[in-house]
């Protein structure tokens, strides 16, 4: 039967259209009949309105990222950290530069964390568990001190940095995210180091996440973060002392001499001599030998000698130091310091300053100058080279000044 088209008056009733549809059962869906089909009366059928309405979309909660600034001085002996949030210093930490890899993530230990920095052949994360700081010595497993190897500070830098982050007391509050167990950390990490900054960033960039106390933090490190010379804060401290300033930074392993130019907005390093072996570790060996010359039957552990050294005093021209058994060994310490000044790589550092110090100021900093006897005897040795006393500048807290003065750059109050 030939197909019949609907050509009637557009005002035809719905009943007529229904009859046409019945008479012509072969009408296809593409014909005009379907285009003129009556619309559903939503008034008569209120449920139809609900069916045709689109379902409401779920509101996506966008949590803004929050960038925190961490300034890290990773020394052979200790890691020093400043945390800056919203332009203000909120935390400062001093952590022993010791690491230990464990079989499982320990809870309740400062500096403990789980991390991954690679994937296996099945593209699954390779999991590592670490403890950084003094707690690393309590795990019943071999631990590594940064002073044990020449390149340990660089090789273990990612572990040291994550250990410092894991040690922050308010880590959860610094993170962002809508999930309590999965958070995000956005960090501008500023470093003070002699190492190649590209090597440091490459090692750290492989670490995509860390887990602390059961909470997983995805890690995002700012690409705008800078690497400053080790001891740069001491140059900032001496910025108003003259157009040219020298720094003598006596740390655990080295006695670094640096020259800075202060003619611009910020100091610029001109020269640098590390003098490896001129640091406190060499002084401790000299101290051990000096003590052993007195009574070889009363040996003192190197770790104890360091504690004795750091707790020693200098009063009325006399060095005072007490052994674990109560003996007075100040005279042995004085001999050790004088030998250290006269016959170790520290000698080269002092010789390089003996003439330039007559004209330019020298900022003496580093953990070595936290020891009063060291401060006095090194000052005495430099003055014997005709360096004016006014040119020898000892800042408050010389062991922390290289880090603390960085606030002049990275806080709002000093910006």
C-alpha cells in the first residue's frame, strides 16, 4: 500500500491525527507525523516534569594549594631547618645528620617516614622506610652518619630533606586536601650547600610522596627554589660591616674561608676555600689523643668527647672541661685546641686571613665557635697576625647565624 502523508490542516484535532496513524501503520519515525505529535501535558502528568529535568551535578570542592618555605642547612654533623609560613618563621629544628633504613615504618619516632622514589618492573612503587635524626640510632639496625663518607651529604640529601620535613611538629596543618589520609604538600625548599644544586634537585625530584604516621603526602617542590652558598647567612650578617667581608665558617668537617662583595642589594660570593679537615671532627681527634696521653686506662668515647667539648667553658683565661667520671680535663682540651690551630688544615684557613683581615672585617661563624675556648684561642691566634680586634666579628649564636639570617630574604617583616 502506498504511504500516505499527513497534509491536512494544521489545526486538525489530535483524534484525527491518531486515526491517520491507525490507517497507515507503515509510517516511519522520520515522517512529519512524528514531528507534529502532541507534546506531553506536564500539568496533567506532574511526574513527567521530574523525569525530564537534568539531575543536579555534584559540587566539586577545590582546595587551594598552600606553599610553605623550608630553609635547610644540611651539615655533616647536624641538619638545621627554618620553616616559614605566610612570611613568618613558625618552627626551627636542629637534627642529627644520621639516617637508618628499616624494614617497617616505626610509629612514635621523630623523623620516621615511608617513601618511594622509583618503580619496579611491574610499575609499582618501590617502598622504603627511613628514620632520620638521633632516633636513627635506636632502631637496632646499622645507621649512617654523614660524617662517615665524603659524599654522604649529597648521596643522602633526599633522605635528610624528607626526614626534616617528617620532623615538623605541625605537618598535617601545613598540608592541603579534602581527604584526611591523603594530603598534599607544596614546598619551596631553599638550601645552603657547597654541592651542585642540580644534583640535589635531581635526587629530591624523584621523591613523589611520603607517608608519616599513616598519612600519605604527595610532594610538589617549587622550581623557583634557590641554592645559596653554605654559610650565606653569615655574609648577610656582615653586610653592613664593609664593601668587602670575609667569613670563616668552622663546621664539623671543614673550615671554610669565603670572600663576599657587599656593593649590591645582596652579598655576592667572590672566592671560597673549603680547607677540608679543618673542622671540629679533627679537633675531637686531637682531644682524644691529648686525653689518652694523660691516662690510657680511662678512655672516653668520641661521642662523649664531643659532648664534653660542647659543654666546656672558658673563664678567667682557663679552659674548663669535665670527664664522665668527674675528672677535670680542661688542660687536655686546651692543648688539643692549640694543636688543632697550629698543625691541621685549620692552619691554612687562618693563614689566608692573616693579611686580608688587617683591612677587611671577618665574620667568624659555624658550630666550632659555639665552644668558648675555641672562640677565644682562634681570636688570639688571628690577633697575633696584626689583625685589629674590631675586624673580628663574632655574631650571636654563631652555629645558627648562617641559617637564621636568611630570614632577611624570606620573611615579610624583613623583606
